[in-house]
C-alpha cells in the first residue's frame, strides 16, 4: 500500500462516535482506541460501527407512567387514625409502582408507612421482573418468627430458661459467651463476594444467639388447641443482614445511575441475571440459613436449660425476596402464604399481633389479590414518638400494668419500652377480622400469651457515643 493510500485510510474521531450515538465516558476512549485498531486491521467502517455497539451505555429505562400500575388494597379503616394511615400508605405505593421493574403490588391489613415517599410500606408486597431490590426487604433482612412446641412444660419455667440464654440489645455476645456457627456456613459466607466482607464475617459469630431490639421478642404461650407450651421468637439477621443490605444498596445504586436515574434511590435494583445479581441472591439464601440457625440456637438452648423436649418446630420469614413464576416477590413485613414458598415450608406460618394477644398459627390461602401473601403482624397507625406523646400522662410502669394485667412481661434491659406495648399497635381484633374478610389466611390455632421478653427502652447507640464525646471534652 502506498503512503498516499495510508493517508486516505479512514480514522475514527470523537465526532464520528458521537454521531453514532456514543456518549462521553469511560467507554468512549476505549471505543476510539479499539475502533481505530480494527480499522488498521482492515475492517470496514460498517463492521467497526457494529462492533462498537456494545460500547454504548445501556439505554435509560423510563419510569412507569403515573397511574398505569395499580396495586391491590387489602385493608380498611376503622378509625380516623387508620384513614390517615391508609391514605399515606397508598401515596407511598403509588410512587413505588412507577419503578420500571415493578409489575404488581399489594398492601396487607397491617400496612403502615416506613421512610420517605415511595418507600415500600410495612405490610407491602411488590413483584418485579429480573430485579432484586435491597430497599424492598430492608436492612432487617429475613426478619422472621419461629415456634417450638415443648409439650406440657411449665410456661414460667420456659420463660425463666429463655431469659437465661437469650440476648437482646445492640451489638453481639462477648467472647466465651457466643453460640457456635457451623463451619459449613462459615465457609459458604467466605466464598460469597458480598458476605466475605470482614465486618460481616466478624458479626456472623458475635451476633449468633442474639435478638436485637425494637419489636423483636421471645414469647411464651399455650396452644388453644392442645394446651401445649410454645416458644415463639421474632428477630432478623442482625448485623450480618444489615451489612449485606448496605453493600447491596451500594451496588443497586450504581446500576440505578446507569439504567434508571429517575428511579428513587430506595427503589434501586440489582439485575438478577448479572454476576452481582446471582451473588446477591446467593447471599440472601445464606443469610436466611444464618437467621434460621440463630432462632434454632436460642430455642434449643432454652429447651435444654428447662429440661424439656420439643414436639414440633417451624418458622417463616416476613422480610425477604421469593422467586416464583419468573418474578421476584419482595415482602416487607408480609408473610408468604403459599405451600412451597421455601424448601423447608410446612404450609403453616405465624402472625404475632402484640404481647397481650395470641400468636396466630395460620395456613395461607395464596390469594391473588394479596400476591400470595398474608400479614406479618398488627402494624401501627402512628409513630412510636406520637404514641409516647399521646400517653405522656402515664408512667411506663402504669401503662405496662394497665395493658398487660396477668401476663409476665419482661424487658431485658430493665426499662419498659412503652412503644412496644399493645396500645402502640393497631387493634388486633380488626386485623384478624380483615385477614378473614380478605381471605388471606385460615387460622388453625391461637397461641395464647403467658408472657414475653423484649429488649426494653435502650438508649440509641449514637446518643451514647455523642454523650461520651461531650464528656471527654469537659
């Protein structure tokens, strides 16, 4: 080839790439370099243009049109507070349904808002296509309930034993007091790109055998059907789950910026068919195993301490993601209500209401208008702060006595948390009525309360740290 022909050889420029639909960014320079190299090898402009299509950024996915995506409403108002609550929940769901991946939604009788506008409410269910949304299972991944039947064991002895072995409050157990984590699970955590995080690795051991705070509890009651004494525990995946959630949200938001910048940050997603999506889904299943082991460890330690034998045991999660018929069902405070939602599903699930009411043992009805879910509890009609304000004329001890007469209610940290008393929740009878009215589950048994243990009124960690810093400057 002559020098003159070499000079006439086509060359890619930024202007050419822009006219082909490429946008400035990290891939732009690579496209120029690789495109010109291909031209030097003798490829035609048309061949190079086709080759560089993969260098273009993914097309931005628009939001669903406002009002184009309806959701099922399985809740009705029985008070002014409830009306305001439902109105707010509907506003959240309306905004959330604009997320491009969302194909269906529903709200349960225990629904209540949680977070800024567009955040999935407690009692919310959302089905998505090829998308896992960390914000839709929240930081309390796999928050769940487990029941163990201890036969005719004395309930007070069971509650005493449970208090001696369980652990509430922030943080984990000290060295020498920790529950064992199976080596198989430890190895599986290490092999997952999300769970290999050093902080998660540490908390996997420290937080085993702990229940946290807030509305988590250990409940002891008796079956109305058999008279047997039962333990019901309620907690999530603690520090390991919270760590996974944070990492998942970081990855999801990176995808959101590329794929759908208009999507709300809390509704960012990880495409399920990507390497990140596969690894995150596997991490969720491992967190589920860890959480089940946590429940089981506390139950078994209680059984051994009291000298009983358990008759039966099952559990279910209500903050999780389930794959079904090609869709990902995100339940935020909603209980799966179909027979085989998991390999260890028994067909029965649990719905606790409040500390003075029975825990419901139910069989789900897989209602289409509930997207196959049922409620997870009683929910709230107003915030914890508002509840305290409304009851400021009474002391915590007076409220406890008034609302739980005849029950053995214990607070692990020694201070009554009034926001967890029955008055802080929706009317339990109303929730039960709506479960039946909307055909969401069939009640098989009631575990009537004897007593329960909760964390209690614990000063927030950030407040303690702030006061400590102030003290150091004096």
